[in-house]
């Protein structure tokens, strides 16, 4: 089953996504996941939150654009992985090994599986 690991980071304590330190830490996690599986289907760091644009509709379907996300927390979405593992316990185990522990949180969500038509 596939799970998405949404990596939320605290910008005050975590290395910036894409920085040499973050790339080294996540590279080590990726190497371990490849040796054990492969587990990882895909993943990527995201550009900084300042580059984000939020799209909402105004009820008529017309888009209303605004700068940035509007979260009530100082953590922001820094990147993601999609992993393919047998169950939620295994997915949360991989999430607990991500290098951002102590600098944010990881949301683990199952990816919907639609039957073939």
C-alpha cells in the first residue's frame, strides 16, 4: 500500500529544504530505504513558503489567488515522500526515521487506491 509522508518543518530549527545539510540527511534516509526495499516511490523538497500561491474559488468558480499558505502554526510543508509498504505500522516506522524529527512533524496518509475500470 502506498502512503504519503508529508514533512512539516519548523523554520527556526530545521535545516532549509534543499540545503546541503538537509540533502545529506535525506540522502542517507533514501539510501537506507533503497537497501531495505525499495520503499520510496517518489519524493521531493518544496520551494520556500514565500514562493507559495494559494488558490480558492469565490463561489462562481473564478480563482482568487493569494500569496503563501495560511497555517495557524509556525511549521510549514517542506517536502514529501510516497512510500510503498505493507501497512500503517511500517509507514509510521519509516516516518519516525526521517531526519526532521525534533524539527517538526510528519503526517502519514494512505494514498487512495482506485480499482481499475
